[in-house]
C-alpha cells in the first residue's frame, strides 16, 4: 500500500483541466493507497462556508476523496492559506484528520516535519498578520453567519490579493534557500525530513548530501507533481495528464 502527498491544486471549477485530472488520479488510487497527505491549498478558496453554493461545485472532488476513503485510505489534511476552517464536512463525511499547524509525524519509520509551508518565511510579516486574523477561532465561528453574497466578495478579494502578491514575493525571496534553511534547523533537532507545499517548487533532495530529506511538492496546476514515500525514502513524481 502506498503513501502519497499532494498540495496546491487550487481547484476552482469542475470543468477545469487540473480539476478533471486530479479527480481521475484520485480514482485510480482506490484500493492501493494506505495514506494520502493533502498538504494544503487543494482548493483555491475554502473558508468553511456552509452554503451549498460553495460545496456543490466541489462535489466531484469530495466524491473522489470519499471513494478513496471507503477503499481503505487514511486521509490527512493540512490546512493551507487558501483552505482552512474546513469544518465538519471534512472530518465527518471524509473522516479526515485535520492539522491546522505544522506537525511532526512518523511516516514509514521516519520522523518528518509536515506543513503547508505558508509559515516558513518568518520575514513575511504582512502575511503572518493576515493569517492570524483569518485563522483565529472568532473568524471560524463567524463564517457560518456570512450570507453567500458577502462570502463571494471575500473570496474574490482574497484571491486577487494572493495572485497580485505572488510574483512580488518570489522576486523578493529565494524560497528554495528558505526551505533548505528550515531543513537545517529541523535536522539539528533530530528530524529526518520535511514535506512542504505552498511554494509551487518541485524539489526532492538530501539536504547538503546528508540523510535529511526535503520534499517540496510543486503543484497540481501546471506541474502535476506529487510525493510518495517508497521504502523509507521521499520521492517526487509527476502524473501524466491526458491531453
């Protein structure tokens, strides 16, 4: 049975190419996967709104995950910066284990630091403040009171803000080196590897030639990359979507 990691599909519409291919990929895994780690930003926007207008468009993906769970797969979901306050839908219907913060877990006998990655850059003060506001319990309790029209406005604003800032941030910071820097700190703490999403950087390496493994998952938008733990080793793989 396999152990897989995916991140950053940023799903919007069921008719989108990456949405169709991800559902197809998940369906192909039925009965073959022990654990699927979803490392955040599976959706381009999910703030826990209970309205059917938010849930219905994602029913194909939810059904694919439900089928995977029923085939014996354990689902572990790390909230990202585009999908959080996941609510009872994921914990009850899908039986997913939900992590709101980076966590150390043992995977195939290896102590790994698992995270979405949005908290890795300690110098991004603006985002850290925004995250504190959006992720707190008060915001989570208020989303159920938002009318759909207001929720859509919030969604559109956050999507535009995120896209506008992405190019500026990638030009300002060397994210690959930031990931490696965090890896060195984790290695000194006795950990054996890390898995991160968020940066859309496909990277799999042994840090500085050591036994500490770094896996940055790329994305499921254009790269269609994912991770797999094979015989105690993290590997980066690419799904070949249909033309």
